[in-house]
C-alpha cells in the first residue's frame, strides 16, 4: 500500500487526472444533487396534484352513484303515487330500482309501522328528510356490508329504502386507482370503512380498532384528521413498508331538489412510497451510476491524454538524470510540438548540446592543462636539477678560487714587505705568481659567466 502511495505521489499524470476528475466530480455531484432535489420536489407536487385529482374523481364517482340512486328513487316515488295501494305494483317498482342500478342490491317500499320503528330509520322518519345510513350487514343468506338510502314518504306514513352494496361500490371506485399498488378508502365519521380493497374490513372494524396498537402512531393520527374533516397528507409505515395517505372530506355536489346533508365522510388514497418515488429512485440510482462510470471513464481518458502529453517530460527527466551523472552526449530527439512542453524540449535540447560542447572544451582544456602541468613538472625537475648543478658548480668554482685568492693575498702581503726591504728578484717572482693566480680567477669567472649565459638562452628556448 505504501509503495502504491509513493508511486501515486511520483506520478504527475495521475495527480493531474485525479485533480481534474475531483473538481469535475464535485461540480457534477452538486449539479446532480440540485437536479435530484428539484426532481423529487416536482414528483411530490405532481403526486399531491394527482392524489387530489384522484380524490376529487373518487368523490365525484361515489357521488354520481349516490345521485343516481337518489334520482331513481325520486322518480320511482313520483311514478308510484297512483299505485300506492297496489302491493303488486309497489313490488314491481321496487324491483325497477334494483334493475336500473348495478350497485343496488335491494329495495324495500314499506308502510309497516312496526318496520318504521327500527332505530336506523327513526331519525329520518322524525325529520322527514332523506338520508344515507351506513349499515353493518345485510340480512339474509349472503351477508355483505351495505349502505342504505332512506326516503321517508311522510304523506303515506311509509318509507323507501334502497340498499347499495359497498363491495360493488368499492370495486367501481378502486378500478380508477392512480398507480399499480395504490388504493382508495372512504371512512365514515366513526372511522369505519365504507370503501376498502379488502371487503372483510367494510363495516366490520374501524381504523382505530385495526391500527390502534400499531407502532406507527401516524396511522391513527391520520385517521383522526380524516374523520374530523381535515385535508392533507401524512406518511406511515405498515409491515416495514412506507406509505403516504392523501385525504380530504367527502363533499357532495349541491343540487337544490335533492338530499344535500353533510355525510361526515372522508376520502383517502393510499400510495406506497415506491409508487411515488420508485421511478425517481431508479432514476437517482441510474444517474448516480452513470455519473460514477462517467467520472471513471473521464479519469482514464484524462490520464491517457495527460500521460501521452507528458511523455516528453518523462524523457527530459531521464535526460536530466543522465546530465547529473555527467553523460552529456545522450541525444534528445527533435519535437514538432509548439506548446510549452515542446518549447521546453527544444530549449533543453539546446542546453544539452551546449553543455556537451562546454564539456568537450573543458575536457580539452583539462588535457592541455594536464600536459602543461606535466611539462612544468619536468621543467621544474630540470630547473631543480640545474640549480643543484649550479650550486655544485658554484661550490666547486668557489673552492677553486679560494686557493688563488689566498695566494694572491699572501703574495701581495709579502710584496709589500719586500718592497719595504727593496728585494727586486723576489718581487718579480711574486708578481708572476699574482698574475698567474689572477688569470686563474679570471678564467673561473669567465666560465661562470659563460655557464650563466648558456642557462639563460636555454630558458628562453624552453619558453
């Protein structure tokens, strides 16, 4: 690992490529995060709009079915006026209501006072207003949850009740779901389900009974907001799956001649989070993968280009090592590049050539200096030898000059004594001795001068 780290530190192509990719990667990631942020926000806004539109469509669909039942019941009531006392006609008209609406599973036109005293009919019979009543189960062999439209006939002391199947109503509503795994629900004021994809929960248990002990309190909180008539959305978790519920109160269309009482119902649409953000999450993963792959490819591409462009620098680095070792003759090839590296290579080539020329000149001067040094050493040895010979010669000449000089001195002294004693013969002999000794000294001096002249001419010749 340390070896790889050192290799990376020494690799200029890798460092430049990595710096470029990192800077580009930071910019790309910042842009990607910004795009994904706004994309997620748009997905959320679009989902809210779609959920709102779906809820409106769901409410309108349920309202249309209910309006159809109300309108049909009203029309039957008007048509039935001349035949109120004909029980056969009454049953025939009741069957017409069932036949004209696929959601209606039963109709009862009753004037029985005992039947009219049932608790679920009491409010309508007292007020004389038509109303809808959510009933737990329909009596009979095939029990199923129903909702009943109650239309009192105050003038005849009777009532028309129309039973509508919640199962069929749920199928109609759920057929218009906005996504593959989403579904609609309709809650009564007590939290019981009027519309739900699971028919076992229709008018059986309330949402508070089902999810009251759930670990996620958002479920019951959302249910409370729904039954109190609020609008909005809220996330919650069921079995480790995250959902979003979008809800709004059930508001019926206003028609002056029909029943318009507040139903106290609330419509909701349940979205799995994957249905909302599934494509966004896929897009995020794919975009991130593409960005990472793109950065890797960009790094490899940059590394290949930069490494190719820096090849002259690698060659120059090796040539610089050779120059540092004194190898001035390693050739540096010509370059056709006109950029900074090309100019650097040309200048380095000129520098190497000049260094080679200077090295040759220095080597030549060194050889010349070595040759002159050897000649000077030889001359110095000869001079030293000549000096020694001169010293010996002078010493020899001096030794030869001392006896004649002493003899001359003695003869001059004796000559002075003889002159005082006026002895002619001895004077002549002594003068001859002085002349002979003087000639000897003169010859020695002449040889010395001649030797000195010869040495001077020899030195001038050597120079």
